[in-house]
């Protein structure tokens, strides 16, 4: 029996807490899956022999390309109890969830998984391994040392990591200074003026990047994903030249280890100074020891940002645990030539780790 998630149902919550994420509560589940009850796309549980044995979620996300916003769903919260494996039960639940998303006229189903074979062979997805690169830049040796000694590490590991922090301090290049007419400052998306200014820049960026497939950064999405997020904190940083906003970055500022989850700059020619302004501002705020840009290594726009960070001394690591999977539905209108079209950033993740 397939059962649609009820965020207040104690049995549903217990199964998800015990098998997926211990921190789940009714508020998190409501935010993640139940914000729009009119949609069929949601998290569904499989109940067999009077017990829940599997889960599969589909989160509605608008993606935009060629200046058109289209409904897609992100595949999430996939789980099957070990004793039920090999019986085709998870595939049946997934097919049921695809049907529900198709009823909503979702055009694509996508997500990230370490289980590439399952999604390729059993669920018939296109699978792209190793396309996510984490570009990690150390911003503050002092904060890095403080965080290190808060960890429960052996003396040997502390010495090893301390040496690495010291090496990065010496090898990293200084963030180049930008002219006085360029600066960065925090933006408050709860104000109409700031939200409108962000939307204007985003509209110009879309016009300059019609071929990209990216998350639709609409006011509705930003309010849901950033402002109403029950677990994570985000800082939106505006990039200015002569008092005019030309770009913005979004930083997951929940912990000492921060993520640059989005960077939008109207014109590519301003990317360098935009990155430098943002980094200098974030470094001066003194909240993070590191900043990590988690993004596609196939997309030209995100690769330019990665290159700027790398030239400053950032370390780059391919994330092989989050392989990108995508499946077209019968409603698909995306013009997808290849994986390079997808501008994938930290905002494409569900929003807990990144």
C-alpha cells in the first residue's frame, strides 16, 4: 500500500527519523514536502505486512531555460529496508511516484545519488558520474585552528591538519583588491526593495544565459528555500559598482564551514571582480574558516567561477557520492543537448548538508 506523507503522522515521522535522518521533525517535513498540498508530487511510503518498508520523495522545483520556467521534481529520500531488497518493491514505489509527478505535468525528474547502477539499470535514468567538484578555499587560518581543536581528534591528526592549515595560509594568494567603486554588502530579501533588485539582476542574467538550465530564483522559491528554511541560515551578498547592483551571491552561513551555493553576475566579464568583492567581504565578516563552491564541472559558467577560486589557491575535489541523474517525462519541453547545459550549484541539493 502506498501512503502519502502526513507531516504530523507519528508513524510516518518515526520511520523517517529511524531510517533516513534523525533530525527530522514535523516542521522540517512540512517545509520540505508539504508546502503545496494541491500537488500530487510528495513523499510516499510503502507499507507492507503492516509495516513501513520504503520511502521515495519528489520535491517540486521550477527550472528555467530559454527564459521559460518549467516544473520539474527533485528525487529525494530514497530508502528501502534491507530485508525487502531484491523483490522489485522500490522500483514499484518509484514508478508510482513518477506517475504522481507526471500528473503534475513535471517535465524532468532529477537528483543526486551514489547508487548510479540502480538509477541507470533499474530506474532507467541518464546518469552522470563525477560531474560535481567541490572547490574549497581557506579564508581564515585562525578560525580553522579554532574549529580544529573543537573536533574530537587524535594528537596525530591535529598535527597533520594543523600543518595543512599552515601550508594553505602560506600558499594561498591574497584576494586581489577591486576599485573603490566596487563593493559588497548583505541584502535583506524580506524587504520588497532588495527582493526586486535581486530579481532585476537575475532577469538580466537569464537573458545573457538563455542556453543554461538553472533553478528559477523567483521570489517564491527564495522565500521557501532561504527565508523559511527551518534548519539552515543563508546570507545574500549584493555586488555593487557605482552604487548599482550587478550581481549577488548566496552563502550557506550555518556553520564555520560555509558554502557559496549560488553566484549570479549579469555579465561574465564582471565575474572576477564579483568573486573578489564577495570573498573579501565574507573574509572581513570573519564568520567562516573556509568557503566551498559545490558545482558542476561540466558547465562553462560554473567552471569560470571554479577557476577563479582555484587560482587563489583553492583545493578541488570531485564528489563521487553525488552523481547527477535525470529522466525526461512525456511532458518534457527542455532543449537538452548535453550535461553542459545544466548549471548545477549547491541550491540544487535539498538544503541540509549544503
